[in-house]
């Protein structure tokens, strides 16, 4: 990869920074997102194994969700990815409390496995990495649903999951560090605007 190329993470970071005037998040209000992360952290701390136990998704669905979150925002040399930031736990917890999310995400994961079975004779998780990438490339772009209507449900599902994953990531400690957000800082003295140069 060329040094000066722009990564997907750079694009997402730019979009998130552009939204800082309001909220970085697309679907979940910031205070609610912070509360969800706090609840997940508490559950892990009180669990004997220190692990999160899915509330809505089956073990297979949760593993698929984790793989999709990792594909959406993988770890890189600069930062941990969506899985390390707790996106699967975040998404499972809010889905367990929201019937619309249950329908969209539960149905989307079933659709994904069904389509992969039809195309590759395996559910998504058992498909090879090139097959997984090939299929995600189909559902990652809305234009593909225009040429193949059978992809429309998958395109909507993946767009929704992508927004939830970025919300989970950029409201986590890892995501905030990735943005290099410093927050409001105290300034002893404000020198004002620089003088306007005389022409």
C-alpha cells in the first residue's frame, strides 16, 4: 500500500471529525453510547471469566457479527479495531433492548448466511477470506442493489451495521484516542485573532 494513500480508517476519522460540531455518532446519542460501554465494562468485571455473554445473538450469530465488525474497522498499526473497541458487545447489548434492531440485524445475519450458502455452499464464517471479501464488496455499495434487487436487503443491513459499528468504535476509549480528541482544555490567556496584514 503506498505511503500517501488514504485508508478507510482515515476516511471514517475525517467523517467523524467533521461531525464533532454535533456528534460523532450517526445512530446512537453520545450519552447513551457511553452508558452502553460502561454497562459492558461492568458486566465483564463481574463475570468469572471476564468475558461478555451475548444477550440477543446466538453464539454463531455473535461470531459472525464479530467477524463483520472486524471487516468494517480492522485493527491497524495505529489503533485497535472495532472488535478491540467492544463493538460486538455494544451492538449486542443495544440490540437486546430494541425490537427494530433485532429484526434488522437478526434478519440481516440470517440473510447473509443464506446468500453465502447459495453462492459458496457455506455460511459466511466458513467461507474463505476471498469469498467473504467478494460478498461484502457486493453489499457494501448501494449501486449494486440497483443492478441486482436480490442484494437490496443485504445492502440495507450492511449499511446499518456499518453505522452501528462506527458509533460503537468512535464512542469507545480506543476510538476517541484514534481521533486524537483532546476535549476542552483550559487556556490561561487567549491572545485573540492575529492581526490582519495590511495590503
